[in-house]
C-alpha cells in the first residue's frame, strides 16, 4: 500500500507508476483519498521503480515525484528440467511433462526463454502451446507443433516479441494442451495458476555486471563540467567489470574520443532511445551496423579518455538520436529500476 500526503488530494482519481522511460511499463491504479491532504493506493504487481504522478478525473496531473523504489515481485517457482504437470487430465489422455528454461527473461535477448515438453503414456494427436499473459489470462502467442513421438522432447523458444514488437514487461506463462486421438486431453496447468512454467519479462538489464555504486553529486546528470554539463550518469565499478547491452539494437558508432575514451552508441530496438557507453577499457568488438542482443557483453568498465576512476559513463538520448537532433535525458531513474531486478 502506498500512502500519499500532499494538498488537493480530494480530487485525486488515479496514481500512475511511470517506472523506467517509455510507456511500456506504466501502471495506473485508482486512488482513494480520505481527505485533501492524504490518500492511498495499492501498488500493482507490475509496478517498477520510478516516479509517480497523481491524476484527477478531469485529466490534470501532478508533477512527477522523485523515483520511488519498488522491489520486484518474487520470481515464480523455477522448473528448468522436465517435471510432471499439475494441470487437468482426462482419463486416457497423454501424460505430460514440461520445463521452462528461466524465471526471468529480457526483451531483445538472443533467446529470451525456452519451453520444453514430453508426452508419454497415450500418444498425442494434437498439441497446442500458448504463451499467456498472467495478469489477465490472455494468450498472446500460440504454436501448434506437429505431434511428437511418445517419449521425445520438443521445445519452443520465445524472444520477447509479438509480431516483431516487444511485448510489455510482466509475468507470462507457457500452457500446453495435448489431446489423444479419442479427444481426451491433458493441460499443463490449471487456469489461474500463476507459477507453473511462468517467468517475468523485463525490458532492460543493468549494464554493469558486478559490484557498483552510483557515485556522488558529480556523477549525476546535469552536474557541472568545464564548459558544459554532465550528459549522463556515472556508474562506478572495478576496472574490468563486465559490461552488457542494457537493451539490444543496432550499433551506430564505435569510436575513441579524447574525453569519452572508447565508446559505443547503440540504437535500442523498438525504444526510440540511443544508449551510450563511455570509458570502456578496450574498444567494443562490435562494429557499426552490427546487431547486439539485450544482455550481450559489449566490453568492460575502464577509465579511458578523461575519467577519474573506472566507471561507466552512461547516457540515454531521445529521438531522433545521439547528436542527430535528439536530447540526452537523466538516465538515473532507469538505471535504478534496472538495478532493482537485474
Ligand atoms: Zn560521466
């Protein structure tokens, strides 16, 4: 439960949890106000760390708050190896085992998540695999694989996209239905099972894979620098700490600059945002035009160029992009949210 104090709250209608940048992870819930100065709202399952706004029913909106830290929901129970399913089973239906490779997946990863299954006992004459959005039970992808021989293992993989568009972050689950020639069917899970073959999909991964801190005031976006202001946020880590792409996409620039050191700019797939990584210990092995997946190693933390202490200088630019008409914006709320789950 979120408790809110302020003024003018009697007209509050909903609270919007803005999460990271972009609207994909926004969550709105109704707010109940006891008075003009106090209100409360239930934190929804999918809300992630970020600023909040409060809106009235007429559509006017408060200024955003500072980011509010929200712990991610506990991940679903893992079942990475095949195990017998808990779902409904008609007499004479095939016996089904399923497994799901991970409980946490990322949009734009090379292989977000893999679902495997095996049928035994009776043969299956029809198979359906659905990927269901757990929040409302709606299937968003389905597969009808050819029936497999009894005892054989098959799998389907999902890359976090639906019709080439990134799916919204949240919890998803695979569901298998196997029917015998007589029509007796077995399902891998009960309707409403939030755990079986479920995983949480996130839209970014934290780029520094090791111990890190967010520095002091000088590390912040907008901090004073000689002749300009700081256009990113500095994330301090051990020299050589691995660095990965927070979001996959296309490499736009890979260069060395006297101030930035070794740097790389990645145009994030489906985000309208450019991701900039500076002071890498060595040049990234990727070249302009290369495709990079979310979570793929792109280099390591260094202090090349004008840097004091090993750190990642990280920038986010809105469209049309980095030094191409776009503008940098404060990446800290996003970094803090990503750090919370990855
Ligand atoms: Zn910096």
